[in-house]
C-alpha cells in the first residue's frame, strides 16, 4: 500500500487521503520556477491532480518550523541556510506598487533578515567567517539599512585577518548612513 513517506518530496508534501488504498502506483511530475513549485500527480498512470506550493509559503514555514530548543544546532543552521538560499529579494517586485504587496514584502524581508542574523550568529561562533561574509554580502545587496549585517560582515572580515577590507567596509557603511539616512551608525557598528 501507499504511505505518506513514499509520496514525500523535499519541496512538496501531498495530501493522499483521497487516493484509494488499492492504488498500486502514484507518480509525480515536478517542475519549478522562481515563484512556485508545481506537480502533476498520476494514479496508475492516469492524471488525478495538480499540486502547487508557493515558494514564499515554503520560505515562511521553514523559518517558523525552527525550534532551537528541540533541534540540534546543525538542524537549526541548515534550516536557516535553506531559507536564506530561497530568498530572491522583494516579494512580487512586478506588483510592488499594489497596496497589499508592500506589507508582505516587508514581512518576508524581515523574516529573511532574522534568518541571516541567526545563521551568522551560529557561523561566527563556529569561526566560519567566509560563509558569514557570503551571507552578509548578499543580504546587504537587498537592503543596506540592517546594521547587524554590516557588523557581522566586519566581524567575519576581521576573523579572516582581512583588517583592510573590514576598515574599508566600516568607512563605507558610516558614509552610507550619513549620506543616505542622515544619521550615524549605532553602537552596533561604532563599537567594533
């Protein structure tokens, strides 16, 4: 008989409650693009359903499923990295002008930045500075205003003994904050 585990995909989980217990073979044809993953399900070679999973839902559910209290540090880090790698920037950028899109875009960006911060915290404690540099550089490309990403990037550069590049980034972010935001960076940056 069929079991849920035999129908599991790393991206999609399928509801098989309506598939008869006598079914011999269920197959899936899976395709992905930038915004969603889709599958067609076939029961004994006959088409039975389409299944769609929106990447934003997968991203959100991955982050929400993290429970550091009950998961190993490796599991937590792997989930954060998985979510970080899924993030492609603004939610529905082609529709950013629509009122209902902006709050969702901000929500997903905040989830992403939180994942970046927590993953970098773990990675810095493991002295995995090159990975922190990669993650923070990417996060900064989405939004320069999150100071924690600059602080973590500078820490990673110093950890890799690249003090010149760390100082250059410190000078750069100090200038950006003055020029673009009219403020000086907080103690998070200046105390480095």
